[in-house]
C-alpha cells in the first residue's frame, strides 16, 4: 500500500442523490432506500482512481477522502 490508509466519507446532509458517483464507480457507491449515497469506505487500491473521479464529479461535494489515522479504531470518538 502506498501512503497512509484512507477512507471515503459521504456527508448525508449534503448528498442530493444525483448518483454521479454510482455511475462512475458502481463497485464502490450505491443509493440507499432513502436515495442517499452509500459507499464502501475502504475500497481496494485498484478502485481508488474511480473513487477520486467520483469525489471530483459530485456536484454538492458530499464525498470526501479522509486519512485513516487510527487504522485500529472502528469508531470515531466524536459524539461519544
């Protein structure tokens, strides 16, 4: 793996279900029953170029990429 681990994130408040991410990378993104995008937060390395394309294409900028600074942590301390 090159560089620190990274993780995709979708801001559910920003997503307007344009579904460009699903068109670009259906292996990573999907629409939930409420029409808000969902994703595989840690896609395989080979799919990251598609993930970056989806981030760039999102008209609401609802998709982000975060460094996964705590690879062992599965939950953020925020909100606990």
